């Protein structure tokens, strides 16, 4: 049985998903798929045309508004910041940072990622473990919906911390294994999807990741929070529809549109906060 990729503790069966078994660490409660690094590599870095479609269509209007909000709050009006987005995909988050005058870099091993990097004019790097980035180079590093795919999360995180400046920001998001629909076993598929998703974080186990040896010594602040409407698909789609309607319908009425958008995105964000039951988890880390 595979040992815990966070603390190297022993695992025991948590649940069976199709032919894959999810294990729970007896020491730190982290849930992970009982699959080898090779299987994880194979499924996550085997790029077919399906991936290309995914690159085109993956983001909803909620994501775009969400990324707009993240980039505003992380840059705080400062221009010229050096930003790296890990797992940048079609660059939708980087484009928000570009709007705010940042110098943007993406990291994504897919062949489709380079098409988007050329189209939107940001620099594409390889995987962070192999990219030879100068230490203390970036002001901000983001990673949205990527860490759940990484076979060695501790090693990955150490590379991120090294690449960010002292006092710089790391912003991570992952699906929440402690979300309401997952606790009630209402969803599988996109959210509980081994071996592609090999790491299953909850508020507690994501926080614990930052307190591991070699990581905690290098960070001065960590905030972990669950956010996002719990993903019961019909609710999510209805909400997403409302956002795109509100974004399109009132072109001539900008203040109203901004007010409505802000209201909706705040509902989206805060409805996932109570009891750690939201759809996603976010971590904001400041490097020492
Ligand atoms: Zn563990």
C-alpha cells in the first residue's frame, strides 16, 4: 500500500472508486489514491484531443469573474509584478494579471498550452520541478486546480516556495474533499476522479501540508479557507447562467452590472465558507 505523500505515514482504505482505492493516512488523515507515480504521470501527461477541448471549454463565467477577483486582490494596484501561474492551461488567469500590468509566465507541459501562450503573449516554462527558475524570482505564484494532480506535492511546493521572493505570495486552490456533496457521497466524476486526481485535500489536511518540515520554516503566514457554492451540478449551472446573463445584459448600465457581479461573486465565495463545506479550498501563503 502506498505511503502518505504528505507525511510518509501508513495508509488504510478510505473508499473504493471504480477500480481505484483511496487511502487515508493514519497519521495525518490525508486522503490519496493508491496509485504509482507512473500511473499519475501517464494519465495527467498523456495529451489527446480530449485535452484540447478541455482547454477551450473548461472555464465558466464564474471562473473568469473569480480570476478577476483573485488578480485584483493579489496585485493590490501594483504594476510590473512578476507572476507565474502553474498549470496555466489556456491562460485565462494570466490574462487577468496582464490586464493589471503584470509580467506573466505560465507553466504547463501540454502542447496546447504553448498555442495560448503565443496568442496572448506570456512566457511558457516547463514543469516547475525542471524549469530551473532563479530563486526569489516571482512576486506572485498561483496554482489553481493543479496540486490535486501532482504525485509529489511536498517536493512541488518546495519548488514553488523557492521560486517566490521573500515576502511574496503563493495562492493555491484545490477541490475540497470535505465539501458537502462529497461528504454526502452525491458526486463522483469530476471531483473524485482517481488516478488523475491523486490528492484529496480537506481544510485540515491542506493546512497540514504547509506545516511539514522544509516548508513551514520558509513561510510566515498561511490562510486556508473553503469557498464556492457546494457543487451540486444543477445549482452550479443555474448560478453560472445568472452570472453570464448579468454580465451580458446590462452593457449600457455599467454601475449596475458591477454591483450585480460583485454581489453574485460574493455569494459564490462566502456560501462555501461555513464548516469547510464549499466546493473548493484556497490557500494564501506569504514567504518568509
Ligand atoms: Zn500523512
